[in-house]
C-alpha cells in the first residue's frame, strides 16, 4: 500500500533515518529536518530525498508537509511537536512524549482542542515477538497470573559502535537520557498493554558503573497492575551480553521469553507434575526433581517454541499504522497522546500510589 503523503522527518539520527527509509518504501514524499546538513545529505542521497531544512519551524511553514515524525533527542521533543499540532499536522512521536509532565499536558490540550492526531511510537506493540505474547495472554491456559518479571539491558558503548557513547543522548541528562527515559518507557507501555493500568509503583534508579555519563545506568521498578499482577522490571546500560527477557508466573506454570534468542519456553503443571501417590513409578524416576524425597516429582523441561523476529518490519508496520490512521482520520486509537502521558507519569512517579 502506497501513501501519497508528504512526511517531514524532524531529527535524522538512527531512528530518523529508519523512518525516512520506511516512508519512502511506503510511497510517501519525504522531507528532512536536522541541524546537521551533512547528516541530512547522508540520509537523503541514497533515498533520492533533496528537500532539506535546518529549522523545524521553517520546514513546517514552507515544506507543505501534511504528516511528521519527531525523532529528535528526548529533550527536543516538545517544541517541534507543539509547532506541528498548532498547525494541525498529524505527528508520530518517538518516546518518551516529553521530558516533563507539564509539557506533555500542555501538548495534550492543543491536541484535544484542535483534534489533531498524535500517535506514540511504542514500537514493541508492532514487534511479532511481543504480539505473540499478547495473543498468548488472550488464550491463557495456566490459570491466574501472579507476577511478571522483565529483565533488559545492553552495554551503552556497544550501542552505536561508530559513535562515542559519551556524546549519545542516552548518556546525557541534558538530552533526556538515562535508563528510565530511554528504556523503561518501553516496558511501562508493555505493562499497560499486557496487564492493565498501574496502581502502585516503587522504584530505584542509580549510577553503578564508571561509564563517563551523567545519568542513571541502572533501574529497578516494582509495579502493581489493576489486574492484581505484580511486575518487577530490571533495566541497565551495563549488560555486556544484551538481554531482553520476560517471565510470567501463574497458577499452573510459567512462560519465559528470551527475545534476543527468539525463544519462548512454556511449562504447564498439568503435564509436568507427577504425584507419587497416584503414579508409583514417579517415586523411583531419577530424572524428576523433588523438593523433598517423598514429594511430588517435576519434569523441569519446558516446551520450547521459536519466535519470529521482527527486525525492521516492526518499524515499517508502525509507520504504516500511523499513515492509515491519518488517511482514515481516525480519532480513537490505542497509542494516542494519553498513552504517552501515562508512561510519563510512571517515569516521574506522578499520579500513582507509591510503595
């Protein structure tokens, strides 16, 4: 499906480059805006893009763009987003929405008053592997869900190997970096998607490493969802082996997903628990695990499923969804500005009961 839209990309870093490339592939006419002219040329030349601006207000006024993405560092989200919605131009907004709640609420007022589309770019909702987990929860067979454990992290200097990590927005407070803003926003959105709104949050954010950054490089959060599920999240910039894992613990077993290895493990007590009072052979089977010698025997081996990996497809589907919302002038959709504000409230510990 081709979209005959004029799409303004504000910010031509790695995610801006991706959006520009995907928009061209979807048939949109792309305009670039960045302070660095050479960066725009590097992005635009291979894609046949020649419309460049170094000032977002000029780009909004003169380019004729009818859609846009804000892909700047987090601290520069508010001003271009405000200018776009004031001109009634639909916006795809990279996370987090803004750095401050005051800015976000100001932006929300304009969006509501002018009935402008603003869609949050929470890309995990478009990844095949996360969608597979969402579908699994819809068809859940392991009884009541008690808790969930997210664990994620990567080593910041390995993130963009051709750039000095000390200049990355993720490592600079003044650019809106840090684990809480950069990474936790993904998990907070997923918690809401999987388990409902958050009623309670306790968190610790810290700097543990000797990395030359002035932001938190590790964070731990404990949340209670409206569904009653307790969620623990651990995230850092310190993991030398990147990890992205989720375990859901329930009445009759668990599901564990390793997203980097593209593997889902499923353990069901109905098939893996052996009562020696019913099955005499269980008591002599050396392959079963027992908490006590005369206790129940457990086959610890889970069922394993290989997950499809999204790659760029997730970003392409995200942008396609945004273009479809714009084309249909949809007023109600899941990733509206309210979803961005709710994630920001969790980041700032605002409007939620604290543990």
